[in-house]
C-alpha cells in the first residue's frame, strides 16, 4: 500500500519532494535572490543593496546563515545526477541542514532585533514568524521523512513477470 497519493510519486516509483518545500526553501534563500538580482543590475547595485540591507553586515550574515538551506536546495534539485553516481548518503543531510539553516537565520534576526533595542519592524516580525513556522513544518513533516527513507534505494529494479520471461 502506498503511503502517499499517486501524484506524489515519479515515474520510477520514488517519492517526490513536496511542492511546498521548494517554495519554502526559496523563501529562506531570499537574501541570495536579492543579492543576485542587485548584482545583475550593475548600475544600481549599491542602491538596491542599501535599500534592502541598510546595515552592510546584515547582508553578509544572512548570506552565510542561509548557506545550509541553499545547499539543501541544490542537493534536492540535483538528486538524479547524484543517484547516477551512486551517491545516496547525502539524503541524511536534508532535514538537519534545513533545521540548522533555519535556526541560524532565526538567531540572526534575533541578533538584529537586539542590535536595534528590540524595536518592532514588520519585515523582521514576518521573517521570525516564517522561520518559526518553517522549523515546525519541516520537523513534523511525514512526507519529508518518508521521502528521505524512500531515497535510500533510488534505483527501483524491475522484476520480470513470468509472461515476459516466456516471450524471450
């Protein structure tokens, strides 16, 4: 019996990552997206970075803090290539790296609040709420746990039925 509905499996019978995981990981890597888009617009790089990050150390801190999440996003997106090279042990790093990344991001926001004498800012409050909900959802997700367990054997061997064997 399948643990999940059929739409959550690929054509090889492996459990696919949930769609919400990709969007959540992209939201956690928003600092990288801002940095890349600001560098891409060469004439306004400093203005855009100053707008989003008034304190220069905040950008560097957030980029370093979201590295584990970015690494997880890259690993999940490149899983087929890794499986072709018989690499499967990286799957154990998915949940811990997301959790560590979220904890570091949450700590950086608390540091930012502490540095600003605990003044309320809507953007910071939304980030703290997002990080807290993400930590809870990722830790409690059965889909992710089943997916990681399922990826232990990425190549599903096809067993020939007696009818197929007799045709040969």
